[in-house]
């Protein structure tokens, strides 16, 4: 079930590095180098497969940007926040 903007903002309090932008949850990461960025992406891919939920991913050298929403629901759901909790724990 799609969350309301108020529910999203409340849930984001537990994930302050993430923001709600254009109907998606967004976070940018910066690593020391490409190797660390790519290792993070590989581990995030395993989380995505585990939850059968995949983010939009951009990687340029040591920078990774993730955008996440539940396309089937047409917006952000609890599934997105489960994914974020696992990825934030990496």
C-alpha cells in the first residue's frame, strides 16, 4: 500500500540521510574510491534480490546515488523502507 507524504516523512526520521524527492526516496553516498563504491553496490544487489525489490542506481567513480519506490504501488511503500533499513546497515 502506497504511503502518504506524512507517513513517508515520519518514516524518514529513522533514515536522515535519505530524502523524499519527486515521488521517490533518494540517497547519495560517497566512498573513498571506486572499489569501495562497487563493493557497496554488489552487496546492495544481494539485498535487492533477497527482497525482490530493486532501486535505480547511478555510479560515477566513488559516488553512488540510489532512488527507490515501489513501481507496482505507484509510490513509496513499507517495502522501500525495509530495503533502506537493510542497505543502511551495510
